[in-house]
């Protein structure tokens, strides 16, 4: 799962300092300790939807390993990362925590998380059980492995089926959309058709009033910042463009004409009235807007499937469609995966490893799969998740087809990621608010690449 990273500058100071180990404090978000013959392992995660599954994993783990007890704590995204980064400074942190590729490069660079290679070799773990590409996401620039994959996510188009049906679109048509940065292809035609002004006029009909829109065909979930995971990366990838030229690259490609063309097309939807202005969407939940009928389509991640499909009402029938096929002849999605890191401050790294190993095993990931919230990283556990979603009447093919068809692009992983975000987020916000043109991306890219000089 991924949400847009909080402004990186807020975390930079905390990430830059590593303090020593400490004992557990009353919060539980600290290093684990031993009480008699039982070692307590503290574990943190941010997603409340996944909490029940991981509480079950903790219970099962302790039952199979009575010498251990796992204290699980869940707190929201922003507070979670603030707690972890300040915990590295104070030396009082989780033993094990759910990590994200937007943050772990800096943790790794600062020596704040432990490599797992010796443990993996000692215990003979089979790393081929995970979906292709996920293991490499958690390999540092030093070639060492810092996490065992736990789940993955891809992107698709959530939509209100009542609105698409009213506009005359079939499920087959929604899953065979095309896109290009010149005229937007049938993807833009769909967006225009689903946009309706306060007089009931559609965006592709004469007399459409773009200043008084009742329902937007497409909703903007912020500017996408440096990554555009759910906003525009699924489009740029079909042009053969990616932010970097591989994992742990030392330069970015934001000055590429293909990227500028895509963002120019995207902002054009605001100018046409098909998508809300940047100011109008700030601080507003895209899911709430979709469910309330203020938006017809929102591209987003597979981790939101349960939330969206759990909101059925008289006016909202959820659906999910494949991302559009681009100029390269296929569709695409950014491929992101989470893993669990062992904190450098862990008082008992061996105990922490046993928990991490369990989290990365089928014993836990099958439990997660059966919960039908996310897609576990182990291939056989992924199948369980697909079956669990199907049992709820949810077809997740739009998400899983990217893995099956090899149409994924890896989340951009580099050093200095927080600094990259600090440059690109305001740059993208300037474009999407109309304050700057796409030519400003050239200067932004220069600033980003200067970080690596």
C-alpha cells in the first residue's frame, strides 16, 4: 500500500541522526525486551484495514513460538512515519516496522535498518516464492537484502458503474480504453462523457459549462509529486518513460519531453473542466468524492479495493477497470511492494528476525490473503487473496493482470529520496495549479540531479 509521502523536508532532520539502543517505553513503539522467558517484539504498521490480519499473525506466531510475544501497534500514515523517524533519533523505536520504498533508502543510507543476508543464508530461505521483482525492491545499493516482501500493489481505474452505464459504456469498453498525450484517446472521451455540469450537460456536449460542474469525469488525487504512482505513472510508462533508469540510479528524467507532454495533457483536463482544480481537491478524500457522486473515475491503488467496494449504496455501484493502453501497445502500472525492516535499535535482533521471517512466510501471508485487503507477496498467497476477493463479488483482474502480463514498472528507488520529493512536489503543484508551465520541469530536474553530484 502506498499513500503520498509526507513532505520530505519534515523528516530530513530526524532521518539524519541515529542514536543507540534503549529499553521499551510505555508506548510499545520501542525496542523489544525480555520478561522472564518471554521476549517481547514491538511491531508497527500504518494500515488499520490490515491490523486484524496481522494481529492474527502475531497470535499464531506466539502460539508456535511461546518464547516470543509480539506487541502490534497501528497508527495513521503521517503520525507513523514521524514516530519512526524521531524514534531513530531517540533510540526508542519499533523492533520491526512495516516499511515503504519511499522511506527505506534513507533509512538504509543512514544505517538505521539491519541487512538480513546472514539470516536468510543461515535459515535457507527460498526467495523465489515471491512475485517477480519484489525482492529487488528491498536490495540496497550495497547489494544487501533489507526486507522480505510482504505484499504488492498495482493501479487501476475505480469508477461508479451507475454513471458509466448511464453514459452508455459497457464493461468491455471500459477495459479496452486507449490513451495518448495528444488528444487523450478514448480515455479522454470517456472522461468528457462522464463529466456533467449543473444543468445536466455532459462535457462532450454543446453548451457544457466548465465553470459549474456537478460531477467530474476524473478526480485529481494531488499532483503526484515525484512518483505519480496513482496519478500519471500508468500513462507515462506507456510512452517508455520512467523517472529513473533503474533501481538506485543517480539521476532523474523529469526533463524528458514525454513526461512534459503527459503532464501537459493531464493539466489540460482541469482547463477543460473535466477534472477539479488543484485547489479544489486539496485536503479532500478522493474516495469520498467517488462514493458521493462528485467524481466518476479515480485511478488508484489495489489497497483501496476493500474500502471502495465496501461503500455500495443506492447511488454508488463500484467497479474497477484496467488502465488504458498507450502508444507502446500495452497498458501499465507502477509496481510497489512493502516489506518489514528490522530497526538498528532493536535490542534483540535475533528475535526480531524470527518475526520478520514469519511475516514473510506463507503461514502469515495466507492469513493476509484470506482477509481480502491487499495482495500478499508470495505467489500462492496472492492466489488466496484473489479467491477471497472473488468470494466477495470483486473481480480484481484489473490489478493482477499487470503482474501476469509483465506490464509493471518499478517504483523509483534512489538515495536522497526525501530531497527529491522536496523539489518535485512543489514543482508539480505549481504546474497543476496553473502557476507554472511544463517547461519548469527542466529546472526542477536540474535541481534534482544536482543532489547526486
